[in-house]
């Protein structure tokens, strides 16, 4: 990936400027080939800590490490020329103090080439967001269902209903005021997502929120049908690659056992014949 090629990618200020305009297209990626597929189509590619569940078989995102994020971040960066890369800060890497957050955010950006980091939390993370942005670390915030907090949220539940709505609006204003360039709204009622979108000056990126958000994000393995352990209501599957892949593997296994594969065209002669 050349330096000149990377100059074509948007930067956090460009994403912020998309507020109220053409919706921001975001997907997660964890590998070079998948990043290459989405590079021409996405504004933002997120190296999500969801990698722990969809690629590593972990029960939640809590077991994801800095080393895992660095490895997958470097892989994704190799596949991008046009989209902006954002990387998740894993659980335990930023909550202790703003200083801890800066050290780990700087490490992730330095090791992967990410243009920004994403972290979870509202008003209680505003000091940390301000600390990071003042030191050259662009921050994408994340409100609503914050997967790193599932143990305190009581599972993967919709957030922001009833009396929680005003608090989430306050959280959104806090992260925007602290300098975040955008905020993910996950699994919140559509009316609340619209209220937040209209009430802050930075873009909202919805996942299980509202079509009225300034952009949308999905986990790529969900929308391609590769991750099939469960399907959240907010996921639209644009392909069934998991089913297709399993069928292909079954066909391969049947051909091997029946000695239908390899065929002559898949093997080599004693003398070179154009292979």
C-alpha cells in the first residue's frame, strides 16, 4: 500500500463533514482479502473487536487482546487504499485512565496505520476522549448496546428505552462535546436514534438503530452469512456464504471419497505440458 494511494482515503474530519449528507457506509473487516473487497465501496472500514466472536470463536468480545487487534489491523491495512480504517480498542485497554487509553491508542495506530480508534462509553468516557483528541488521536465513540459491557447491561438487550432515553442523549452530547468525530449507536430504538442524530453535530452510525442515522455499519460476517451461530434482528443478510461454503465442502468431501477428485486436469504429467 503506497503512501500516495493512502492519500485518497478520507480522514476523520472528512467523515465528520458527511454529517447530514450522503450516508456513511461502514463495515467491519479482519483480513486482507475481505478488506480488498470492500475498499472501493466503504467510507470506513472498522477492525472490530467482534473478530473475537466471528473468527476466534470466543463467547464475547471480552477476551480480545491488543495483540489480536494489532494483527488483524495490519492485515486489514494491507487491503485498503480508499477507505478509512478505524480500529477498536479492546476491553481493558482504555478504561483505567486517560493516560492508559492514550498509550494503547497510540500503540494501535502506530502498529496498524489506523486513522482513528473506537471506544465504548458515554459521559464517563468524555474526559478520556478529550485527552485523546487533544493529543492527535481521533475517536469514534460507541453508545447503546456496548458489547464490552454486556455483564453490567444484562446481556445483548436494546438500550435507551423509557427512562434511559434522556441519559443516552446526554451521553451523545458528552462524547460529541469531548471531540469524537462520530458515534456508533447500537441497538437503540429508532426514535431515540433519530433524536440523537438531530441533536448533535457529529455523524451517527447506526447498527440496529435507524435509517435516519448519518451512516450504517454491520459486521461483515453477519451480512455475508458467514457467521451463523445467531442472527441479530438488525442484520440483513446479503449473501449466504456460510451455507454455500458448507455445501462446497460437502461436495469436495464426496468427490474425494468417490475418487472423482483429483481428475486428470488437476494432476501433472511426466513432461511439462503448459502447466
